[in-house]
C-alpha cells in the first residue's frame, strides 16, 4: 500500500522541524531497498517493498548482531533488565521455546 506525503514548496517557511529528518529517513530506507518513492505533482508516494513482518525480522537480526554479537540471550537479558520484558511476553517466549524443543 502506498502512502502519500504532501510536499511543501521549497521556499515555504512553516515546515515542521522534523520534516527534513523524515525525508532523510525515507531516503535511507530507499537506499537500503526497503521502500520506493515517486512523485506526482505536489505529492510524493512511498511504497513498501517488503512486508512489515519481514522487515522486523531482518532488523531484529541486524540489531542483535550489532549490539549483542549475535547472542539473542544477551538481547533478552538486556530487555529484561531494562524493564522492557513484561511477564506476559516472558510467558510467550517460554511457550515458543518449548514448542521449538529448546
């Protein structure tokens, strides 16, 4: 599904502060091959090239590799210690590990 963004005129002085950062982020996403963008008139359209779930899996793997040297256990420990792992999620993780015979 495409998302349309209203593009402001270059000389417009009332751009939101985050607008340039959003454009830079979209350019990075396009450079990495996650999205495509195109313009029609005053509108720019953004099209995702992969499902959100696939992006999340790829990004989770990259972050775990970078920050935790590929160790999912270190990632989960950091998540738990920071208070970011609710009991409900911990239970789901236990059930998944049991289901996968770990």
